[in-house]
């Protein structure tokens, strides 16, 4: 059955609107309604937004508490400028080490350290397949969050704070970040650590194994 000219015009207009929406840049300011499996890391890739900028735009949302239906701010180019840290060194840390005084400087902050340790690092996610019957919580029952590492307590006592350096992975702050030994793992023995990274199990697995250096900070 032929459609009336008016109907054709309405359909054409609707198609035009749809195409205009699809043509809109994905980085435009918007609100994302989270679905199951969304993480800051996957959304930063999806929208082409810097991970730290995206997290700064959603200060009330914890990385381990993104659930289906929650509304998240997706900053556009202008908003990204507003959220950008005025000191780029916070994102791309420069490291200055004074081994004589046992002081390390990162992101313009100075840390005293007692010792260093070379370890082999891997990474894990909040996926159920990686966390056993207790779920996505650390050794103490707290939700996993960026800055949590699993350790061998006989080498690195639980509760120890370290500055992790020498890693390379998009889901982690560049060059250095502060972490706390809050978790353990059956495969984490000796000079080994497992770094919690928000994201899907598949994306986090791309971390592989990396040799990193830990600075035990006060």
C-alpha cells in the first residue's frame, strides 16, 4: 500500500533526526545510564575520555560500585578542560629519587621510604571468577578499589603502603601510584603482587606480568 506524501515526509524527518543523533560526536557532554559490566575503564574507551577525567567528573561514584541504572556524567571537550588537573604531573608522574636520604618525589609530592623491593606484578579485576566465594572484597572484607594490591604477607605485611613504579597499563596512573597491601591470593607467593584494576576481566588480563619496583613509604 502506498503511503501518503505527508507520511513519507514524516518518516524522512525522523530518519534525518536519527542520522543527526548518530553523527553527533561521541565525546559530547552527556549522561550515561550504566548497564551491567560497565566500568570507568570501559567507558573511558567507549567515549574517548581520559580515565582520570571521567572519574573526576563522577566524584560520588566509586569504581567498584557502578551498578545498572546509575547515571554517570560523560564530560565533553570543554568539560574535560574544567576537570583537567592544572598540574599535568599528577597524571604523568615524574620520579626523582634521592637514595641517600631515602626520599622519592612523584607528582610534586615527596615521600620518605624505608626500602625498595623488585617484584613481579600481575593484575586482577572484580570478576567473580577471580575472587572466589567471598566476592569482590579484599582480605578485610572491604570492597576492592584502585590502590589495592594483593601480597604475600610474609614478604609484605598487610597494611603496608607502597609507591608502585615501573608499570605500564592504561587502567592505572602513569609511572607511579600509592597502593596498600589489603589482599592476598593463592598464587601470590614471594616477591609477587597482584594489582586490582577496575575493568572487565578481559581488559585487565592485558596487563600480563610486569617487573615493578616498590618503595615502602611511611
